[in-house]
């Protein structure tokens, strides 16, 4: 079974600075997807960024980018120019890319990000 | 209303009560999901419906009973719950459940407290 580990329960960053959230996962599959979800205090979870395992290029979405290290099974999220609105719980998630219950998302425990003004 | 909505947003119930959580999606999706979010634990998938058919029951106790009358609505019927069932219950939807990737869109959740 796949597992997702977020080793940082809490992180903080100064406004306008850069922060990196860590995520590692365990899988024997070669085809899969990885995601970062954001859950602000209002609780509606939204997708921040996704990465297909077969793509070598790291995904980017504006101020959000990932460092995907497939061999190391690492998938960190970098937030540049942090804003107060970035404060939220961030979840890393894994989804199989082939066969069986491939719609099932496996989540990490989350990292609570605080942005200090 | 747009996206995924959930009602009620907060619910307090006794262990002998019967209540229902409602989820509605306005995205034209065909797959819907129930997740349980407890403090200090990862989100746990509970149920998956794809085109109104239940395709996943993740070993959920029978005191939780899902219902999907159509692709836009999903219910979670609750009866004789335990205090450890207190959690945030999240509903999500996606275009379909399998096989290709389809982004899941989440609702705001229902905060359930069982006394």
C-alpha cells in the first residue's frame, strides 16, 4: 500500500519570503500522480499543483513549484513570495496511475503553514 | 451555487440520534466521495460513487450509510455513532472515478461532534 509522509507538522514563513514544504512517499508503482492541496481556515480544500510521475519537468503554478525527485520518492512544494493568504494546512497526496482503485487519493497528515506579516 | 456544497456545516448529535449529511455538486461530475478528516490523522477515504454506483467502501462501519440518488447528490446517513466518530466530513466530486486522472473538487465539510 502507498504511504505519504509529511515530516513537518508546522512551518512558518515571513511574508514575501520563500518556504519549502516536504513530502515523501512510498510506492512500488512507476505510474502515478502527486498533488499538493491547500486547506485554508475556511476548510474548503483546493488543488494547488499536480505532478505526473512520467514527467521529468517539475510542475509550476505561478508562485508555487515542486521539486519532484522520483528516485528519492520526494515531492516538495516551494512557495515563493509568500502572502498572508497562503496561510493554510497543506496536504501532499498520491494517486495511482494505473488499474485497480486508481481514483483513490492517499493523503499525508498535513503541514500547517503560518505566514507572518 | 457553484462547486461542491455541504449541509449542515456543523452538527452536534447524541449517540442515539439519527442524522444525515448532504452534499451537492454543481459541476456536472459523475463521481462523488466521502472523506473523514480527524485531527492529527490523514484524510481517510470512506466511500466512492461513480455514476451513482458505489465502487468503494473503505471498511467503514455500518453506522455510516451512504446514499447517492443521482450524480449531483450524495448523502451520509448517521445512526448510533460513537464519540470517536467526531470529525470533519468532506465531500468531493470529480468528472469520473476512473481510469484517467480527474481532479477532485472538495466541499467545505461538515464538522460533526458526537456527544
